[in-house]
C-alpha cells in the first residue's frame, strides 16, 4: 500500500462484546466470501460462534479480514478465516494470522485449512496431519501448531 494508505488494524472480541451491528458485518463478510465467492453452502453461524473470540481486520471503517477461535479438545481451533477480495495479495492474510495468534497466546492450535492454503499456514508453523478430505464440497487438510509455535 502507498505511504498515505490507511492503516490496517485489528480488534478481538468475545461474542458477548459484539454489538448487533458488528456481528451483522462479520456474518455479512463471511457470507460474501464463503457463500457467494466460494459457493460453499453450510450453516455458517453455528454453535461455536457464542464460545469463540472473533478477530476482525479493519481498513478505515470497513471489515476486510476476520477469523474466530474457540476451545476444542484442550486447544484452540481457528476457523472462518477470510480476507475480502480487494485486499488479497497485500499481506492482509498474514497480518490477520499474526493478530489471531497474538490473541490466542502460546497454546496449541488446530485448523481445517482449505488444501490450497496449506503452504500459507505452514509459514506460521502449522503442520498437516493426515490427507486431504472433503469438507463442504471443498478439499481441506487438518493442521496442528504446537504451543508457542
């Protein structure tokens, strides 16, 4: 981005801290990316949203990135990772993952990555476990990252 470009910033929220307007914008961005762009049809708002922390990336006053993480079998599970089309390729995804990991702290994490993003997540220390499998009609791979990375 040019030097006069607005700065990307991140906020993290427990579900109870989300205002109705912020929750609406988070769910809207998830629908734009997962349902409209990727044509992935599944129940997006699920039982994990209320127990999750939601990390949101902002450019000006607009959400351009997001993810959530929640307790899962003694570790944290990351999911619903997204960047909007207009910021892809700008480093926003890497900045998002750094913000998520900072919010989680030094604990073991897991995620179910879209298979084509395996190398992206390996950059941050996740390692694939098992083979590629279908999840919501998209190839995914289970990945684990030890506590402290």
